[in-house]
C-alpha cells in the first residue's frame, strides 16, 4: 500500500472490514479510497463480495467462510494503492437545478441564519465545483464535497418534514441530492429534475463516485419541462467534454 496516508483497519462485524484513510472530507483522502477500490477490483482476492467507498474509508464486505479479516489485511498490504487520478476517467457532469422559492422551502431560513441573500446563496451553491464522494443513507442519495465555506450551516436540532425527490440539501459543510422523499435534518435550497437513481436504467446510479458535478441554473418553467422528460426516461443532464 501507499505510505502517503497510513490506513486503519477496522473490523465491522464478522463479514466486513473498513479501511479508513482519515477523518476529513478531503480529495487526497478520497483519492486513496478510490485507489484501494480500484486495486481490489483488479486483484484476484478470494471471498470479497462488495466494496463501498465513502468520504474517507472503504468498506469491504466478504464471505467469512472464504476468508478472514486478518487474511484480507495481509493481502491488502500487498496492493499498490498509490492514487493515480486519471483525468480521462473521472467525468464532469452539468446538472440543471432550480432555486425558485416553490422548490426551495428552506432558502429563507438559511438566508436568515447565514446573513446572506437568497440570490447569493443560490449563486454560491450553483457556481461551485463538486465531487461525488459517496452514495449512502438511501439508494442514490448523492453526497457531494466542495460546498463553499460561506454556506456552512449546522444540521437542524430536529428533522424537518420530508424533502422531495431531487432536493438540493446542505448541512454540516456538505451538499446532497436526494432520490426519495423522506424527513431530514438538512436544509432544502433548491431542486433538480435529474433522477440520480433509476433502477430502470442500465446504469442505475447517475454518476460514478469520484466524478465532478457542476450545477446549471434553470427557471421554474424549464424545471417542470425537464422533469416531465426525466419521468419519460430522458437523461437530462449532460457530460462536459
């Protein structure tokens, strides 16, 4: 393994192992997570069932009848996990978003808490470059890093009513795109018509972990039109060349 960032190996029950590279949302740490994930995919390691990348760690699910955490750790130690960010591999997506008050239920509350105008919040959120760090919590929930510091806001003390599908959420220095309506402690500041998860698609998850995302502002009428197209199966986001 690379010695740039020393990993920690944490057993998670009898059939999973967590390899942790740090404690922060940081591109360098995430590059190590992705490098380990790629190295495992390329290596003939018996017993591994699935790998799940997160902000700072990789969870490895394995068959306890085929291997043990100790054996896995030994085999992982022989892998080359030097991050090699191939610019041609990580894609850059442009995702349409709408910050109209009808779709941004919490924008006024965030504006008051951060002492920023609603337009400034929308501009900061839309103009940032994000990285897809992980999927989690629910199928397709897309956790993004790269939220501007000016938009840092703590989570709510108590969850708010369900946020809709495609909601743009912020809290705890993170940004998120939802796929299902459910209660949340985060703040809804807009919405996208893009379906980040669709089990009917050949690639159910819209973007790969490690891809980059930019937002493209649209008005409410365009949002409604694109949402109908998305419901009909159209992929309404586009990849930047």
